[in-house]
């Protein structure tokens, strides 16, 4: 692929060029289509430098991206949403990744403790009103955190859900008003796992126990053979996404 923006030498002169229109971003996305995740990441780093951040929930996609980022630009900030309801295995994986990859992880969380949430909204808000629970514990803290950046990197893939089917490698995030990179958008789950195994990266042991997608423990169950990989998330509820990746992000 040859594109002028990948050949710029001084990334700092490019910051003023990041006020792209939506149609320009679409064009850039088309140019990047078919590129490796590493090339998409390099494009992001060249254009945003310290103003781009990776989001991870410690799934295999996040781990693979973290490894790529550690090799390309190790000083990149990486954040995770600590709802205080993650599995112990997830917290252990977090610590292992910091040890193994030396990544710069930042914890993002609401100031509302679980006890305060219960007092204010009642027991087990994740059962009575999971949208509000996600909004309080994930969506709001993330939006506040992202306000300090100009671009973010996610591990979403197009074949994960219908809401993600049109995800671009690079796109305008209308909700957060910033550029969003999805370097693994075109990858399959198998490609992600191949990457994990090829590089001998750690992963959440719950994946080997029937949990293909892992979130907070009250809202995650193991799936049965043949079930959709995300059937274990908010099982029994209409909800399929926590809200941090929902439309209108893909309306460009
Ligand atoms: S995934 Fe469940 S427990 Fe976690 S924030 Fe959302 S509703 Fe609450």
C-alpha cells in the first residue's frame, strides 16, 4: 500500500492535520483496508503520538494489540475499565501482562462504590437495570477519560456482533468526538488466537472453560457448544453491548 500519510517523517508536524472531515476519514479507511493491524497502529501513532490511547478489557484481541503496541510504541497509554466486578482471573491476567510486556496500564473507574450504588439504586443493579449499571460503571468513566485524548484504539472485530459489522479500521467516533482505530476489525477470532499462541502470550484461563467473551462476573456465563460466542454476556437480557461501542459510532 502506498499512501502519503504513511511516509511523513515528523509526526509532530502532523498534529494540525488531524482535523479530518468524516469523508476524509472514510477515504483514509479505504486506503488502509487490507493493511496489517501493525500498519494501522503505526498510522495512528504517526498522526497522534501521545494523544492516542488503547482501551482493553483483557480479551484475546486486547492482549494481541497490547503486544503489538509494546513492540511499536511501548510508551503508549493503555486503559481498562475497572467496574470492581471483574473476575479474579482478569485481574491476575492484568498483572501478568504488566510483568510480561511492561505495558503502561491505567485503571479507569467510577467514583461510585458498589455499596453506594446499592444504596442509591438498589441491590444488583446489573439485574434490574443493566443499561444503567453499564452506564454508571463503564460508559461514563470511559467518556470522561477519553476526553483527554484525540484518538483511541479498540480490539473490536466485525464478526463479533451485528453492531460491529461495519467497523472501519479508522473511523470517526461521533459519541466521543475523536478518531477511533479498530486495527483488528477484519481479523477472525482464529487469527487472534493464532497470534496469541505464536507469541506465547498469556490469556484469561476462563477462555479454556467455556467463556469466549468475558466481562463482569455478574453478567458473564460459560456458553454451551454451538452457542454464539457472546451468548454468555448478559444472558437472558436483550442487552448485547455495554454501550461503549454502540452506534452512532458507525454512522460515518
Ligand atoms: S457488565 Fe454487568 S456488572 Fe458490569 S457494568 Fe455492565 S451491567 Fe454492571
